[in-house]
C-alpha cells in the first residue's frame, strides 16, 4: 500500500462542493461518456471532487495545530461569495488530454484573493504551498499514457462539446483543511478542519 512519509501528513486546503454541484459534475461526465463511447479514462467520483486552493504536500504533524489556526483565521475573515461552472478544458490541451476538468467563472477576484491570503498565512508557518500558478478547476477524469492519439483527440472533442445544465452556481461558503492518504485504490480524503466564511 502506498503511504505518506513518516511523521507527515499530505495536506491541501480546498472548498468542498455542495451536492447540487456534484450532481452537475456527474451529469457532465455522462455527457462525455455518451459522446465518446469506449474512450477509456479514469473518472473521478464526484463525491471526491473539490476546488483546491492550496496544495501543501507532506507537512510535519507538529505544524498541524498552527496550520488549522492559520486557515481558520484567514477563512473566517472572508465573506462568502459565488462562482460558477464554466467550459470544460484539459491539461495540457483538448487535442492531447491527460486530465479533463471544468473551469470556474464568476467572481474570480474574490476567489484569487482568498487563495493568496491563505497562501501567505500558510507560508508564515514555514510551509511552502505548491508554487504553480493558481488555476481554479474541478477535475473530472484522468487519461492514461497508453491511450491512442485518435481516442485521446476524440475524448477531448467530447469534453469540449459538454455544457453545464441549469444549475451551474457554486457557492463558496467554507474552507477546509483536508488530508489525502495515498492508497493503491486511490487517495482517501479526510477533512481535518472546516471554517465557515462570514
């Protein structure tokens, strides 16, 4: 079984999604599957999808209490707001997708401000968050290296054609500190702490 480094926890800070959003993500996945039958992909269960704000990686357990406090104080000082599901995309692109995702639109300035404020608070504890530019998205599927180029392109086209239904709103009302425990069956997520926004 895969695990984490001794004395550490694999952590990230994220917004957990309401059931209405998870249902919409499941519907989008079904749209893609119907458009691209027999296109193999590893679909992420909507139950496990979240909007990651700060990926922290392996963090010493000795820093956990300070981290919980920093996330709670930062999040608690932020007013709740809404964003929405946008168009679908892929990393690195829809011609050669390795991961298929749903973009986020709406009040991105508030979302970015929350993410950056959290990053500063976390950095003050000596924890260095992932330095990749923040790109808000919700991952729907991952694509294996062995997929034929033609099938990969077909899958990307199916993703590009999928559209959000009637309820695309994503309320941002709380922020959670989450542990990711790596197992052979995939990551198992445990919410360690959650703070409501004002």
